[in-house]
C-alpha cells in the first residue's frame, strides 16, 4: 500500500500505462521538465524521456491535432489540455473529427486517444479557468467521458481510458489535487461505464461527480444524524453511463438528487433525471431534484465562488427540506 495524492495518482496512472505499452506517448504544455502546471506529470520525463513525454507550443489546436494524427496511425496518445475551458479552442477537432472518425470509417480507423484536462472550480481561477465542462463532451456521440473523485479511481480509470479503442476525455478536478488515500499494490485497472455506490442508504439517492462526491458524502453523514438514510453514488463515468446502478438505487429509495458543478442549464444531471423519470417513474415518491451551480460565469471572488458551487450545507439543507416523510 502507498499513500498518494490525487495529483500524484495522475502521474502514477500514466507511468503504469507507459511501462505496459512502449508505444504510448504524451503531449502537452509544460508537462516535461516542469512536471505540469498542476504537478501531475512530475517524474515522467526522467523515466520515459523526451521522445515519449513531449512539451508542445502553447497551442491547444496543435496538441489535439498532433494527437489525433498520431492516434489515427496506431500510436496511442495521452494529450493534456492545461484547463478544460480550452476544450472550446479545439472543439471542431474533438466534436467533429475525433469523435466521428471511427464511425465514418466503418471501424477501419480507431483513435486510441485520451484527452486529459483539469476541470472545475473552487480554486479562485475565475470565469475562464474554472468551468466544469463535462456536459459539453457528454453530448457528443463517439466520445467517452470520465471524471474520477479519488486517487485510486484516477489510476484505474486512466488505465481503462488508455486501453480503450475510442477517444476518452478524462477530467481531473483541480480542487481534488491535494486529497490523498492509500492505494493498493500492483497494477490497478478499472472499467469505464461503472458507477460506485460509496454509501448505502434507504431513504434518498444522491448522485454526484468528481469534487461533488466528497461533499455529498459529508452531507449524507449529517443527514444520518437527522434520521435520513442517504445512498451516495459516484457516477464516475458520464459516457458510458451506468444507468443500471442509478436506477437500481432509485427503485430502492424512491427519491433522487443530483449534485452537479456544471451550470444548471443542460447539465449532466438533466439527462440522468430524464432517464430516471422515464424508466423509474413509478418507483419515485417525489420529484427528482438537481442541486447545481447557477447558470452564471463562475466568480473569482472566494465568497461568491463558494456561494455558486454546491456546498455541503446546500446539499444537506435541500435534501433535509424535501425528503418528505423520511425526514
């Protein structure tokens, strides 16, 4: 067992896969000698050298374009975009080319490509560097989308993403970088499209993603003191989406909440709620409720950013107020 932080787990997971596959390369800004702006690639240059850990110009389009070309020729690639906001700069390539190539070539051209990027708020980077854009990528057919909440999941889902023949957008949350936990020895490989029930409960189901997961767990602890048993699901993978786990939980509890950091309009929870109401309507004891960031650019001021992003208090108070007879 080793104690690793979330940021250390990123490098650990990449190194695990680069040792397994000598063809795997990584591209990005300041990922080599500098170890990445969030220090998620520290040590990789020393072990794998400049032919496999490649610094690029400050051009997201160049990074993604080169990564796509390499992947199309059979070279597996991990491409880093420093901030997820910059997905917008590369959107044509990601949404119109990378996501569709395998389909349009009838499977003749696969893209073994992982696009890593730092996502989310909570660290006072302002409106252009703090967005949660996982819902942007979720809506594009052909992309797989994951967002781990723990160091162990970072490693396991990185392995699953690298080994997948389809392009994966891998969201690492900036506010989780310092969290740490013990990880098991040996190779760690997870599975895309599998949610985790982190806390069993009988009264309400709370589905959360990335940095919202520890907040949902803390809120569940507080709810338990009030006699409300909350089941907490770490969604982990938005595409493929583990509807079986979510629907099974809702059928048991009868009440469903999502905790989303993305702005409210067209957030990932809207799609999940739609599925729940379509497929588990008669199991519901009340309306599905989404706890979200408002539909605003995220403020840089600490007090305003904290007010905008869902908090433990807001999760607790919302569930406590609306849980009906279970409260």
